[in-house]
C-alpha cells in the first residue's frame, strides 16, 4: 500500500453543508438506473452533499469468469453505477470470497478511489470491512475488499421491525466508537447508511465502504465529522422506530409525515427507550435544537461516544426458560416403585401364594371351567370356518361379475404418470442481464446439492417492475403431453410463484404474453408441484419465476430476495 493520505476524505471538490443523510443520491446507473440487482450499498445514497460533476467514463467490458491479476475471478455483478461496477468475486489463491470495485483508469475519480482505498487499508481497524488490495493495471483500477457471507445488513434486520433496545444500544455504541477512531486518523465515511452497516453471526457490528464508497460517487463534505455523526443518529433513529428520519422514503423504510419536521423517536413509536431517543435527536439536530430537550447537540463521533458513556448502561434482556412439564406418575412399572420404603433393618413380610383348589368343590369347579372352554373353542372354530367359506363364495361371484361385465367402469385402470427426460435447457432472458446461464444444467443433473440461482434483489417478493420474471426453457426432445412438474427450491419463505408455458424453441420467438400457459403454483416451502390445467403437447417448456422470497446470506450470495432451483422433473 502507500503512505497514509488524508485525501481519502476529500475525494472530490468540497461543496455544500447539507446533511448527507437528508435525501437520496441523484446518481443514476449506466442504463440500469433502477436495477435492483446492484449491491445494496449502491442504493439511495446519503444526500446531495457534493456530487462531483464529471464525464461519464465507459465501464470496462467485464463478465462472469473474468480474472483480474490471474487471481480474482469475477462471479456476480452487484452494482453498475456512474461508470464503475462492483462484483462478488473469488480469490483463487486463498480460496475465499471477496468484493471488487472496478472502474477505468481514465475515469475522473480513479485517482481519488485509489487514494481512499489505500488510506482505508492502512487503518487496519477490525470494526471496518478491510480493503485487501488497490491496484491499477491494464487500464483498470480495482479495489479488493473483504466479503462477509455470514453478515446481515441493517436494512434486512429492520425489515421485520425495529431492533430490540439492547441491540440498538450495541449498534450505536460500536458504530460511533469505530467512526471516532477513523476520524482520529483523518478518514471519513460520508455514505454511512443502513446498507453500509453489517451485523455478523457473532453479534459484532461492522462498517463497509470507509472513504471508498464516497470516493466512488464523488461525494465530499466541508464538515465530514458532522456529516458522519448525523448519519449515526439516523441509523439509531431507524433502529428504534423502523422509520427514516426524513420526509423521503429510503432503504426500505418509510419517511416521516411531510410538514411536521423531525419528531423524537419516543413520539413516533410507543415503548422506545427514552435515553436512546434523546441520543438520536442530539446526533441528528446539528443546529443546536434538540426538540425540547436541553442537552447539547453532538457534532462529532467523539462527542457521541462521550454521550453514550454518560448514559446508564443498558443490559441485555434476561434469557427466558421454558418451565419443564409437571411430573406424571406412570403405572408402567408395578411393584414397590412409589410406595413408602421400609425403615432400614425392618423385616419385610413374605407373602405366600394362595393355596390350590384341593377340595371336592374345587375339583368340580375346575372341571366345569374346562368344559366351558372346550365348548367355546368348538363354537368359535365353527363360526370361523363358516365365515371363510362365505368369503370364498363372494370372491368367486365378484370374479365372475368382472369377467362378464365388460362395460363396468371399475375395471378401467388409471394410467401411471410417466417421467419425461430433459434433453437440454437454456436460460431465458426477457430483459436486462442474465442470472446464471452456466448453471442451468444443474437443475436436472439428479443432484439436489447443485442449483441454478437468481441474482439477489433489494425488494420483493414480486420481481416486477424491475424484471418481468426470470426462468429457464427446457427441451424435452420431442412433443410430449405435460401433466405436472416437480420443482426443488433452495430457499423457503414468503413466497415463490412459478408458471409453466409452452413455447416454440430454446430461444422463444415471442414473449411470455405470446406463449400458452400450462399451469401455475405458489409456495412458501422448499418444493413446488405445478399441475397442468390444459391438455397440450409441447417440446419446449418455459419455467418462469415471478416472485421470490427474502433469504439470508449463504456462501457467496448476500441476503436479499432470491431463489435457486435444485431439481426439475416433468411427468406426462
């Protein structure tokens, strides 16, 4: 790396004092301005504070499988914006997932990005997602950073509701401390939003994109410490209320009602911790007004850390234990279990068996019982034989009836379902980029551990209007009648919708609207059966996905709305 440079903060011309969290970045992507397949950190930016006016550089022609430095193999493009692109990649040397930002070497912000990446790498603070490499070669500038497959973005954590009080306290404490350390080294973030904050599986909070995210987008600020402090206040506000503290909606959160101004979190949602509510207002209200509170506003991360330290410590909730069920006495073991034990040394009385029937009355009674048993056995045997003979006569009558009555409907046999062998397949792209064209054969390879996976999307379950759908066309070899399709899915959740269409080739000549629908089904589980509603024959079948569930991160894929198909089987 290079010597530390404070240019990582001022990566573009300084302009404006507006808070960077106030509204969304107005940058648009190159031809995919509303592309939900971008990395979540490229969603709505944190404001208008200094977007540099530059010429749009043409992004390099890159594709999945391309290698950088004969080491970093590009896997999935997650961002394409303003002349640069971001990818999930694999470091083949160390066999681990990494993230890569790529832009042309002649891009107007290439120098600033390199300076920001090298300065961030020198910080070496484990609370930040680490920059691993920053290189210029072959007319490209690329920055390699950590990829945390076990981490979840704050955006995803807030989707079901606000954070628990102790969790919100831990988040603001760790984020504020990390940013205070960064500012002591002359580094600012300037794009600190819910997409840039991650929680690992161990409960630690980490920040990604320190200095680099702002440099990629040409964002700067005359007051970087105040900007980052306000961003931390917005994060805490969102964690407490599940609302964005401005009028515009952002990051999957609803904004505040228009015209009412900034409302304290404890006035937005009942039960909000009063101390954390005041802390959020002190960080957000940087003009000195704290919404009827008398505490001074916090204008730097260092002041925010001090204010958190002065608060009473918020303890984690007590673990809840389920009471064990009450003991129920069982009669399984008979004997002395459950009876009062005798005192040591006490002699237990020995019970003798009852005397046998030795008298004349006893002998007579035994003979009478024996006679009754013999009679009962004889009667039972006679009834059993009679029943068997009657059943045999009925079976013969039934056989005779079935033989002579040729028009009896019960004699018809139901034809069993016949499996159809898939001869080939090809991904169908209605608009935009393909999903994973090289993996379509994994959906019918008889191996449930392999799969074809869609890209992850920031909103759902319905893919529209970003994409009308994604899918695969299967070749059955010849025209066959389809009765049903059994589909294995990798992700369960609310919800997956799949349609089957009959089409004319592996590369259909018409859109989905011009195809004939075979059937449709929706599920929240990990398997789906689509039954045909029409009787028709076709050689080519389109499996068309229009809705996908929200799934957590796994392997090299981050959390978001996505689905993967493991097995597809057709029956006729």
